[in-house]
C-alpha cells in the first residue's frame, strides 16, 4: 500500500516585473514603516525647531532687558562725569568690549531731556517715553526691538534698541542647519529602515526560494542564514514536519516493498493451484487442487485484510480527538465471540476473567489489538491448549493480559516480533507476520505499554496497560 498524496497546484511563476514592483505584504509593511518613521522624525524635528525659535526669542528678549539694566546701573556715574567735564554732548562712546554693535540706547529724564546715548543712536526717542517694556518699532526704515525701563527713583528712562535683522539672520542660519540635519537624518533613517527590513526578511526569502525550487520528494530541512528569533520556531516546526513526512514516506516505501514481496508468494500459489486444477485428469485431483486453491485464496485474503487493518490503525490520530469511552471488558468479550470459529477450529479453551474497566480510546483500534492478540494465541497454541484473557484496573492504569500454553517466544527475539512481516524461525503456522505490528501500532495510538513475558501456562504472556479514563 502506498500513500497517495493529493496533487497540489503549481506555485505561481515569479513576477517578471521583479520583486521591487510587487506590492507584497513585506513591501507594504516596509513602506508603511518608512512613512511612519519619516513622519515621526519630521514631526519631532518641526516641534524642536518651533520650540528652539520660541526659546531663542525669549533669550533675546531677556538679553536686551539685561543690557538695559546694566547700562542703567552705570548711567548716573557717566552722566555725572559728562557734566563735571562741562561737555554738552550726551553721546557716550562705547567700545566693542562693553557693548555689542547690534544695540543702541538712549537715557531720558522724566521731563524728556536726553541725558545719555550711544554713538549709534538717534536723538529722537525709539518709542514714546511713557512706554515701558518691549515694543517693535521702525527706526531709519529697519525693524527694531525696543526695550524701555525706568530707574528705581523714576527720574530716568532707558530705551535699548536691537536691530531685528540680526536676530533673523541668526534664526535663518539656525533653521537652515536644523532642516539640513532633519533631511539628512531622515534619508539615513529610510536607508536603515530598508536595510533592516531586508535583513529581517532575508530568512523568509531564502526559505521561500528553497521551497519553490525543490521537487515534491525533496524533504531536506530548510536552511536560513541568521534567521530572526521569531522565525526560528516556524522553521523548526516546518523542518520537524518535513522529518515526519520523510519518515512516513520511507515507512510507506518499505511497507509497500515488503507487502508486494509477501503477497507475491500466496498469489503465485493461487496461480499454480489454479493451473493444477485446470490440468487435473480426475475429479479427485481437481477436488484436491481446488481445496488447495481455496487455502491459498484464504491466506492471501487474510494477508490483505491484515494489511488494510494495519494501514487503518496507522492512520489514527493519537491526539485524542476521536477517542470515546470504551468498556474494554465488553469489547474483549465481543471479540472472543467474533473469533469463536477460529478458536473452535484450533480446539483451544478460552478462560475469560474480565473485570469491568473503561478507557478513552478508538474502539476499532482497541478491537484490532485484542483480535490480533487472540488470533496469534490461537495459531501458536497446540490443539487442546488453553488461552487465558484478563482485564483489570491497577491504579490509574487498565491492564489487558492474554497468555497461552503454546511454545512462547524466545527472550532474544521478543524485540523483533513487532517488526512487519517478521516470523519466528521454525514455526509452521500460516501467519503473515503483521499481527503484532498492528498490536504495537494500536498501543502507540492509545499511549499504552506492551510487555512480553513467559506465561504461567507455559507459553507467551502479552500485557497491555492503557491509561484509565
């Protein structure tokens, strides 16, 4: 028997437009991540730029106020020196070390007299003398920021003017550098994002290529270079599945080869006996040939039935999804009743001591296990012999025991009797060597343990322990 796998449609051919033009899930995720990264980075950069401009304005405003307070603190001394020298010009020559050229100042008395001013200041007020604080005015056609401050005694008012083009040139330079950094860093992020996605999905590309390029019978493990941690369990699961497929196919090939070899003998015997019956010269010879032919057909039919049973048991799932509650004592009694003709023909006595016990199982599988144990015991027990069948509950296990008064199995061969088509040397029974293979397979499906030992009756004792329901 061979496992016939369903035909799968061929994989689609690669897109001639190339992988770069296909909007696959990976490309969509890559572009979405790139857009999200760029938007987040640019939004953060814009927020930093706006915050930096606002802070710069505050610092400039605070600085012009500090300049006004410092000049005002020394103004009284300067005005006194000018008056002591008899000078009539209120102009105070500032050096670059004492006052930045971007500032100009005027100091007025409370009655509007110009008391002191910088060399770059006009003689007209920067702003109305009644104004105190910050103001934006045009002076000589240029926009200036003017800060006015009264002295503590209220006798003087200082007005400091700053050319705003100086501020704007600095802010423009700052903005240009900031925008350049944002653009360059965004491009670098996009390049890194593409590289990162390519590196992360490289293992997927390698795995997909290996699956597409291999033949249907190629079950080698998938190899990927440095796969991501999240992909490792998937690759391991696929490789494990391939390993199971490989073992199953190898088992099926071996089974098919062995079954074909085993069936060749009974079928050849059928052909020979049919030819003998055809060439019989007397009715007696024809009857003997037909009787032998019937025996050969029965043997071939039994072998085919055993092979079909083995295939069905092997197809059972051990996950428990198809399990039901089975009374193993009642099932055993039913199997003994079904085999009554076989047991009667073998002229053996069957001793049943069946304690009620329930297991979770597939009834057909457990029935096949019991049937083959009893059939083997009947075939290897001499006429007039005895077979004892027991069911019992032992803790959390349910025990089934079948023993006979036959010749038994030598201890050194007990491990091999579960192999398919294996027969003990020196036996003259017409068994096909599949019965105990069915027993082992059914036990594995039901997570049961099998033990072979010598029976008190002199033959073989087979003990099967199932998990109780």
